[in-house]
């Protein structure tokens, strides 16, 4: 089976058949790259069983999957550092040119390596952190699903592939934040994150589709190839704002920042992985990826730098206010994301390199520090920095890990954090005014984050031990393996700048900058370099703040209480407002008065039938008086008598039967004019309508007769006549146009030879338009189900409460 | 309405209508008829039985809940579509299997299966509505 649509769309279709249609780099590459994104999902399926059988070893076993993916990424280093992007993929919906396609360049490789590398340690850590938890298997499952989504996101080429993975990260994040779903706070945080990031996802989809329309490309690689086109387009601003809104919501940029600290309701491995190292960086990834396509304009520069700067300051300052270790880290994560967005907004070579370096540095130290916070919580039972003291003896390994990461976060020399800060300061030391302002913002933000890094690395471990809920104890190997390795890497990476320049910075920088970037980052302490002075000011400010951390915190608390309003409260107000609005609209439209529903429905029908005909002045001319035989006139007469009886009937039952008579007469007319199928159906429908209407009448306990006030009768009569006139006129218009008979001819020509049926009506129903019929019968089935549910719902409570007395009343009535 | 004559005639009439409904459904492809009309006739037959003998007796006579029949119909129609997929033609393409049996030409096809599905949905859904209105579920 070569290229039929079914064979191709049944992705992942990891059989040789798809491999045969190989792309640029050999037949197996498609499968290998697709497997990178899919393997975690397969592992997620198996995770609950592995957890059940392997028990405490489950984390180590499952960590093989991300470790193998990491190794695969390492094998791509060769081609990628030569600036060759690897492209691979499988067809998904070939009719629309939508491919399940992937694209690996420097930027995706850095992200992919971070996701799989840190993911390995996070999975190991989860094994220790949630040891013995009844839902540990489910937790692993969610984590691996998230990992697959995130890998798919950073590797995706086609924008629809990108969007699907983007939304999957939101959904898995929702599941993970709400993992402890018995707590209200966790549920609220999960829903909040889903609404904010999911809403952003919709904006992103709209933006990406607009970009597709502008550039004519539906893949990222295609858009990158036509970089510079979008900026010239008239729709640029809207498309850019939509993409940026999606990225900002995901990366928790001001004013969407409030969901991230709340997301700390999730178990600590989730905070370490999703809400610092990976998922929240998806927005940063997208902005970096889109920089060549959307960047380089004034609007891009100002939006990214201003909002990034506000987020940086907000995150840095609010972090100082917190006492909970995880909350402190969460706010500094906000700050770091703001910093990255700001750097991408600048878009110069130095800024881009600074962003890539800081991205790696931040993932390493923040992931490690979150794990440290979790280990402290695990070992002592609290995360309150005002209570924790003197843990250095009880938790020596954790202390060392915390020191290493805190060192990198503070940006002290030889750590990768230092290199990152130097590079970003270098980008801003041109001396002109907006740069100086942003430099000041960056220095203050970095100082705040440095304080938090030092506080977490030093405060809980130094001083005299204080009582904590548990007696402090060191975590197991699985708990400290991650922090130690990541912490050491954060320091060591700073020593191998040549490797870093060649393998990480130049390729990734080139992807963002859209031009060759020759990274020359070196560990140097040159006092003639203005950047070093920015670092020195940062340290000075940081140490001063560190010294007065408690006073600063109390002062900030008072300010916060003085303001009293938070974005979080604003979110609640907006949500409740939405619910109240929905309630009002529902009350307005769903007032529960059936006769008004019907009146409104038919009035709208009448207007929509008549208004276009009158406005466009296309009323039909009166048809000629029909020439009919006496028996045809007889059928018409019976229909008319039926109608007159309906209107004048004294009892409802008579009216229903009279309506049936009118319907039968119409069926006879159909029969006389040669539409046996139609007339057949009409007979049956009329019969059943009468039966069902009569049954409904007996259920509703209505009065025997239908009394209406004069005004009501005039009102209803007017609407009825208007609808009747509207449909009549519409049919006359249709009959006076020239009918396009091509379909009729096609059906007549093909019905018997191809579809083996002489009854064209039936052949249309079950063959030509079978999919419509399939939809219709599904609706009929659903309607039956709905009516059944409605009647049961009404019948049950009454008969359950007072079966006897109601029956008697019915009889009396 | 519930006279002795009606009560006596109704079961025979219903049986006749049900048989006729199947006949109408099967001849549908070449003569006036088809699953939809057949289903309506079948539902009318069930409704007549229900009026004469009561909803509870009708439910017992039907053995399965009519909504099950409706659900089965949708499933059958969908299967008719998926059979086409299995032979690598687009969803719902009509497949025919025509052969001689005892001197008569028999034509089996996926549109026939589809039409049987339509019939089951219409009979099932309308009987569900009629029976639910006629008597409460808990009566039997």
C-alpha cells in the first residue's frame, strides 16, 4: 500500500512502510525523531505497572527513558553545531499539508537536552520524594506525559504539531498542579493555570494561523526561511501581539504572572521541572524561535523589554517578601523569565547569547534549588525560612548541593550564572539612555534574585538548629542525586567555555539571532570591562539586601497590605464576574416559559425569511392559477378544512387530530404529484406526531381547551401567518429560479450502474450522502436519549414521593 | 378508544406492521421505502401495541430497552462505514456483494447494513419517546 491517505494518517505508524518514504537524512531519522517525543508517552502508559512491581526502584527504571533521549540528543550535536538543522517527520493530514514534523537546530537541541537531562534527575527524585505515595504510578505517568509534550513542543516544525504539544503541556501541567486534588487550593491553582495558559494557547493558535496566511508557510522552518516577510505585512502587529500573548501567558509574564506562584501547590518535583526548568520556558522558547520571524521592530523591542522588565522587578521584589522556600523560588522564577524575555526583546548578539547562557544556568540552579527545597521539606516537615536553621549537620549533602546552586544563582565567578550575567550586562553597556535604564532594572532584579539564592543556600543550614515538625534527616540518594549533579554541572560548565561556545551558544544563538553568531564567552575578570562593574554593583546591592533580608521582608509585607489588591484577587473577581454574567444571560433567555420560547423562535424565523426578500426586493411574481383535477382539488380542500378545524377547535385533542388530517391531505397531494417516498414518510410522520402529541397532552395535565386572550391570539396568529407567508414566498422564489439540474443528472446517471439502486432518494440517503445520514441518525438517537432522561427526571421524584395521592388526583382531574 | 375490537386487533396489526416495516426497509433501494420510512412504520406498530396493551406490556414484549436498539443502529451504520476503511476506500464507500442463491439474485452491501442501522435508530428512538410518554419506567 503506497500512498493512500489512511496508511499515512495512522501515525505513529512506526513500520518500515513510512521509513521507505525517507526524507533528507536517511530513512530511520523520521522514526527516531518521532520516538523522542513519543517514547515518554509510551513510558507513561507503563509507569503505573512499573511502579507497582518495582516499588522504590521505579524512579530509577523510568529515568532510563529520559536518559536515553538525552543520549540521542547528544548524537545530534555534530550536525547541529555545523548549523545544519535536522528535519524529519511523518505525514499527518496530507490533504492540508499538515505534517507531524520535527526540526532540530541549536535552539531546539539546547531545550531538548535540558528537558531530557533535567527530566532524568527529576524522575529519579520523584521516586524518592513520593516514595510510598498511593498514586505514585499516576504521578510518574503524568510527569512522563508532560515530558513527551514538552519535547514535542520544542522539536515541532509544523505549527499545528507545535500547537498540539503546546496545549498538551498545559493539560499535563493542569493534572500535575491538581495532583493533590483533595485540597481546594490545589484544585483552584490547577484551574487557574489551565485557564491562563490555555487561553494564551488560543491566542497563539490565532497568531500562528495569521502568520501562516502572511508568509504562506505552515512550518516554523518555512517561516524562518522567509524571515522578514511578516514584519512588512499590514497584519504584523495583530499577529505579533497574539503570538506574544500566548507566550506571555505560558511564561507567566506580567500581567499573566499570578498563576505561577499558585502553581506551587503541585508536589515539589513538579515545581522543579515544569514551573522552573521547562514548561514556563516554553513561552521563552517560542519568542526566541519567532525572533527572526517577528522581531527587529520597534513594537517587538518595546513590548518584550518593558513587560519582561516589569516581570523581572515584580518577581525579584515579591520573592523577598515570601517566607516559604518554594514561594521564594517561584517568584525568582518569574523574575528570571522576565529577564529572558527582556534579553530576547533586545535581540543583539550579546543579548541573545546572554539569554541562552542564562537559560541553561537558570534551569540548572533553579531545578536543583527546588529539589533542595523539597528535600528540606521532606526531611524537616516545613519550608518556612524563618523556622529553618542549622541543618548543615543533619543534611550535609543537601547543604553542599544548595551551596553550589546558590553560588550559580548569585552569579559568582566561575559558575555558569556568572558568565550569563556578564554576557547580558555586556549587551547593555552601550551607554545610551534606554540601555542604561534597562541595565538598572536588570541589576536590581539580579540583586533580588541573588539574595534569594543566598538565603536558600545559607539560611536553613547555618546557625543554631531550631525545632522543626520532624527531626531533620538527610534525604536518600534519589533525593540528593539531582541537586548535586545539577549543582556541580552549573559550576563546571563555567570552566569549559570553549565547548560551551562551540556546541551550545553559537548554534542556539544563530537560531535566535538569524545569522551566524560566533560566541566568545570566556571566564575573565577584567576590571576595564564595564560589564564587570555592573556585576560588582549587583553583588554589593545583593549583599546589602541579604544583610537586611528580614527588615526588607517586613517592609514589603506592610506595603503589600497597604495596596491590598493582587492580580490573583483580580483573577477571582473576573471569574466570578463571568459566572454572574452567565447567570444573568441565562435568566434573561431561559425564563422557562415555553410559549414565549416558541413565539421568539417563530418570530425570528419569520423575520429571517421575509426580511432578505423584502430588502433585496426580490419578491416573486404571483404564480398562475393552478389547473388541477377535481380529486386533486379534493385533497387541497381536505387540507384547508383540517386547518380551519385546528384554529377553531374547542378541545386540544380535536386540534391535534385535525392537524393530522391536514398533514394526511398534504401527503395525498405529494402522492398525486409523483413523490411516493415523500408521501410515504409524510403519512408515517403525521401518524406518529398525532400519537406522540396526544401522549404528551396526557402527561402535561393541561386544560382540555386552549383559551387565549384576544391580544395573545392576535399576536400568535400574526407570527403564524408571517411564518407561513415567509415559507410560501421563499418556495415561490425558489421555483421561479432556474434549477441547476447537474446534481440530479449525476444521480440519475450513476444511481443504478454504480450504486445499484433505482430509488434515487434512498441511494442518496444511504450512499451518496451517507455521512450526513450518519450524523442525522446520531442526532435522532441522542434526542431519544435526551427525551428519555428528561421524562425520567420529571417522573421519578413525583412518583417516588407520593405515588398514591398523585394518582388519585390524576383520576379526579 | 380502548375498545375490545381495538384491543383484539392491535397485536395482529402491530405484528403485520412490523413485518411490513422490514419489507419496506429492504425494498427501499429500488422501490419507494428504505430504513427511515420502514423505521417509522415499525415505530407506529409498536405505538399501536403500546396504546392497546400499555407501556409496561410493550416493554416486556420488546425485551430490550428501545434506546438500546437506537444505539445499536448508530453502531451498525458506523460499522458499515468502517468496513469500507478496511478495504482502503474512503469512509462509507458502498461495497457490494452480489451472488446467486437458489436461482435468485441476492445483493448484500454496506449500504444495506447502513439502512438497517437507520431503521434501528428510528424505531428505537421513536419507540423510546412514545413509551416513555405512555407510562413511567418504573411501572414494569
